[in-house]
């Protein structure tokens, strides 16, 4: 079954308000003419810019370009209450988010997020009308000790544990080797494909082949306009979660177009 590729830009803690708005407007301009049916696109700005960008997206209607959806970079699992500094799912839905990145390695590393917490966040996303982009990946030490498959498999199983099979169908998984994030050292297409294939096989074992065939699995980790096409040429790689390169409208557009080209079945 053909899966529509999905490219999401994780802006992390970057840009000021006017740069953020300009980046989105420039992207809309550059994506004109690209067919929505070939690629799904989202940007994940810092929380404080979400409503302004949502307003901008609502009032502009670029002719022919794919709709740019909004995602948050994180989300707390409680609905409301005394959780100073946190942002709840209903707030994100309220300002127009469709997606929430959950379990990014920077959250796991710097904010001590573990799989128990991430599993609750993934389930809560559905309660609040958001689609999770669940990030998984091994550290360099784990790869060097041949633990990649077992680490990613156990993250996958733990982080999806509270979902129904119908919910799993609409999860986006982002395989992001920690050693590849922001380092300029992307996984080779073959290395990434090997892990993506294992993720899909694990989903098939647990939820059935049909579910496993519709789940989108993005690769993330130093994806650029130079390597995106080759990485996404792999059969189980359904797009990319892009950090640094998503801040550059030219590079991000090239990555999105590479995904659309894969979907359109064009030759290299
Ligand atoms: C990310 O933040 O999810 C990421 C993949 O970053 P980069 O593309 O900069 O490696």
C-alpha cells in the first residue's frame, strides 16, 4: 500500500516571531504548484509562535501548494492543572495544532523523559485530538554495542503500549538515531532502512500487517537537501523529520519536493 510521505520541520528553540512568520510565508510561496496528494507537510515552531502562525495559515490560501499543518514540539499528558511551565494537549488543539512531537531525544536527554512518560503523552495526544510524531533512536554507545535494534524495539513497544490498533494506524514514527541529530552525520540509507524495516515488522507482529503497512515512518538526523532523496528512496522510509535544514526555506522545499517525487513515482 502506498503511503503518502510526510515531511515535518522541527524548528526547536530558534527564530524570533517575524522570522518565524516569514519562514512560513516563504515556504507557502515556494511550495506553490506542488500537489497535496503527494506529500504532507508540517512545521513545528516553538509554542509561543503557534497561534500567530496558525492565524497566518488560516487567512492565507496559497493556490495549489500543499497545506502546511502545525505541530507542537512537546505536550504534557494532563488536561489542565498545576503543572507550571507545561503546555496541555487541549491548548495545542485549540490553537490549531494537528501534530505533537513526542519523545524527541532532546527531551529524553535534557529533560529526563522516559518511556513511561512518553507512552502517557502519546496516548494523551489522541484524547486531545492530536496526532503524535513519536521519536525513537539509539545513542552512539548503544549502536557501537550492537544494541540498536533492541533499544528501538523496546522504545517502540513501551511508547505505543497504551494505544488501540486503530490509533496506531495514525501514529507517525520518527526514527532518529541520537548520534545523527544536529551532527551533520546522517545514517546511511541502508542503515536507516534496516531499522525502519524492523519497526514495521514489530508493528506487524503486534498489530497486524494491515496496520503496519499504513504507519508512516520518518527518518530524522541531519537530513538535508543533499541527502534527502537518497534516504527517502528506501522502501520503508516515508518522509523525514527535519531539524536544522527546516529553518532554511530553500533546503526544506527541496526535501519536500524529493518526498513528493518519490510519491509521484518519478525516476531519479
Ligand atoms: C531533529 O531535531 O529532529 C533533527 C532531526 O535535527 P537535525 O535535522 O538538525 O539533525
